[in-house]
């Protein structure tokens, strides 16, 4: 069986491992090994740790029955939240004949270059959380995505703002990364089609400490809705500084990421009020087993699943 085209599909992890076992040399022992690339250190470490919790739960469930009578082993690699490290890590894993597939990385910035390396080495790579549309527009034959894309984020946010919030004037503030620019661009393209005017479109460099000048420019345009696309530290700071200058639209919206972590609520406190974020999943989703899985996650980790 050959894998053709760079696909964005909901593909069970176990299915990908099954397919890839016939493509690369199987391990000599009784284990099937997959490589995990995520951010265990650096600014995206909180997200990487959440991913690791999920991988560990999945591993226990899979190994309760095994794969072709074998156990699955996960080999974790820390990309340190840096795209260049993610690429080098794919090369390191691809050189091992016992690795049948690679999962990761967390961020779009790290996944985009890493996917190119995986495709060059002809090793299946599953993208669990990187949303930038560009990953699946390159014609890769070995790269798959199982999460919603940035264009899905933009469409969902615009639908909410027009149908629920009745917003007419939107300001977009986004971090200048693969993830941030992808979600912002999707909103920029789709808002006018829904009759919404983009009154501000502001990019910033990740990890800033003073967003006041940017937010003051946004406030001067008198938006009735603001869209932030940011990771955790910036998300918290943007909300706090918005309150300090009394930037007070009808609603703040957010493109997931930092706004979807429980840590955001702890850090932003009451400045997070009237903020609505799109996200990949919530514990009260109507999918079979969703709530039960969330309960298992809390019991195992003591942490709220994001």
C-alpha cells in the first residue's frame, strides 16, 4: 500500500502504525517503536507536557491488547520549542530503522520544517496539533494531520462573531509565527465575506513584555470585537494590558493555543472575562467517551485537559 498526497484526515494512530510497519524494517525485538517530537522545555513546554500526558494514556490503552502481539514503545524527543531542533530531531529518528512513524511536533513553527524532513526520509509523520494550512499544501506523501486547521479556526471564529456576537468591526492581533499568521490570515480573508470590517491587523514578536502601544492603536479604531492569536505567556499579558488601557470591546475572541490552557485562566484572572476561544476539543464535547476520558485524565494527572 502506498500513501499518496499530503493529507489532512482523522486517522487513528494505531492505523498509521499498522500501515508504516510494512514500509520500514521492523524492530528486531518484540517492540514497535514510534518517535514523539514535542516541546518538553522552552516556552511551549506546558503544551508539550499536556501532549505527553495524552500519549501516555494512549500507550497504556494500546498495550493492554498490543499491536500484532507486540507492545508499542514511544521514544520522546524534546524540540526545546525551536523549529531547527525539531528538524534535526526528525533526521535523528529517521536514521533509526526501528522507528516506524513520528508524531509531532506541537507548534506549527516546529512542525512545518520537520514535516519536510520526514517526507524526504519517507517516514510517516502524524501532526496532532500544528494548525497552519501550509503543512498540507506542500504535496507531501508521508505527512498527515488529525487536528483542525487554521482556516477552520478562522471560519469558526467569524461565524461566532457574526451570528452570536453581532460584531461589525474586528481587530486582529497575532504573534508573527506560522500558527499566529495562519489563523489571522484566515480571519482576514473570511471576515469581509461575512460583512465584518477589519479595522486593525497587528502582528507582534512572540515573548514581548509591553504590548501597550499596539493595544492603544487597536483601541483607537474602536473595534467591537478583538481576536488574539497567541501562546500562553503572551495571551495572559495581552489580556492584562488590555484591561490596563481599558480596551473594552463587546467580546474578545481567541485562536486557541494559550487561551485554551487552564493556566491561562489562572494567569489572566478576571481580565479573561468576556473572552471566547476556539479550541480543538472540550470535555463536554458530544463525542462518545469524551467526558469519561476527561475524568480519567484528571484522575491520572491532576491536571485539566486542554
